[in-house]
């Protein structure tokens, strides 16, 4: 995928919600639109997500961007957990897709537990009590409810493939839940009180840099050179293949996640929640969240090149001290804002661009 300035990105994340729990001061609740070489996916889908995607897409069209965030192109929705600020926008979005005339199937993925799956199978007509050990916000309970209230095959003109992944079946190495034409998506259990997972998105490797001098010296005519240069399957007259690129999105979690270590890597970008600051460290672990400093520490342990922070508590008017605390631990930390675009290019360059009235403004470049 080629941008107007000539660089090639393999992953492009449009961040459309960076607030925790409730919308506040220009920040909406969780949801991001990710373009991969195998198509677009949404990661989390808080309230109003369909509208946020449409507004962002209109803005992209207005500035003449080649890249768009069209709802109709979304192949899968990846929910990190069942708290409403991460999933309440899903059912209305399905109906919008239907009214837009969608016919392509949509896959929806999320974590659950064996106990919650059994509860649903038993056909209870009520939410489980807390004494049952099943969290009423478990996505198995919500998927069941949504299917019975308008998200069902037959009500919508397109097929919805509901995929629940019991944490009981996922070990520290994670499981591959989806493969989008070579882009692998793995789920890893996290720690948030309700079944929750992080997603790792890993692109296929890409061809090495084309060496036009080398091709000319071999005596090829210009037309053949153009053909070989365009053929991404050919390694002729090219440098070494460029490695796969990896993005991890944590969802909501404490920093205490056994699979978040060096063996999950190599990682280009970790998008990690940073609900709290140092002064609220105790609260962070009590409520299943992380501080900015802890998120940066997780990034160090997994060897992430950039740690991008999101999911900030609405109690903070100014977030700069969260950035300062994280930067004491990891040299490359970034506080995300709604509308930010985070790209990983095939040569490894990481860029963050900020949405302004009429253009992207580059705010970070990391080679
Ligand atoms: Zn949560």
C-alpha cells in the first residue's frame, strides 16, 4: 500500500477512541480501525463507533487521502473484552452495515470462559449471578443476547460469524484466531477481571528493495525491469526480504501478563492501556488496569520499539505527566489522541500522524 509521499506501509492504525470508561474532552471510548495487507479489521467497538468511522472517513476523503476507513471494508471485529466501553457500539454498527447493503460475511472475535459457554448452552433466561463465578459481562452472554436481539443470521442480510475463544484453551503462547491472506492475528490472555485478550497482528514478510542498477547491469531491457520490479513474488535483483511487522494491542489489563515478555516478539509497536498515573498505582491493580509507567515497562520487557499509550482515565485534564512517567522507563513512548494514525512501513519505519482540520501533521518518526 502506497502513500502519496512514496512510502509503503504494511499496517496503518486509525485510533478512534482513547478514553477509558466514558467519553471526555475530545476523547471517545475504545475503538480503532486497522488496515492490514489482508484487509481492514476493527479492534474494539465502543459506543458510536460506526459514526466515528464515518466522520473519519469523510475527513480522509476531504483531504484527498488515498487511504480510507470505509465501514464496508471491515472483514473482522476483534473485541478485547466485554466491558461496554469496548463493545456497546457493535449491534448498532451491524445494523448500519445491513442498511448500507453489506453482503460480505463479517467475523466477530472475543474472549470468554468455558463456564460462560456452558451457561449459554443451558439456556438461562437471565444473566448469571456473581456467585456463579461467571462474569455477567462475559462476551458469551452478550453474544447470545445480541444474536437474539437483531444480530442474528437471517435478520441481517450478511452472515455474522461469532467466534468465542475460551481463555481455558489459550496458553501463554497465544492462539492464532484469524489469518487474513497471510496476516496472522493471535490472541493472548490478559488480566482484567472479566475474560480479556490482547491481539497481536503480524504481517507476512515483504520483498527486499529492488536494485535497478543491478537489473540494468544484467542486460535486461527497461520493460522487463519494470515487470520484475512490480512482481512482489520475485526476489530477483532485490536485497534481502524485509521482515514481518508486528503490532500488539493490549486491551484493558494490569501489567501483570505472563505472555507479555520477550517471547511474544519481535514487536514493532505495543499499543497499551495507561488508565492511571504513578499516584494511582494501587487503584490500577485493584481495577485491572495499568499505569503509564507499567505500560512502558511491559514494552521494554517485550522489546517493543514504540509504546503507544491509550485508554486514559477521564480524571486527568492534562496527560503530560503520564508521558513523562512512561518515558523514564522506555525511550520511545507516545500518548495517543483520537484521530491519530500510526503506521508501520515495510522498511520498519514507524510514523505517527495527527489529524488537524485539513491535513495530517507528522508528530513522530522512528527508524
Ligand atoms: Zn475494561
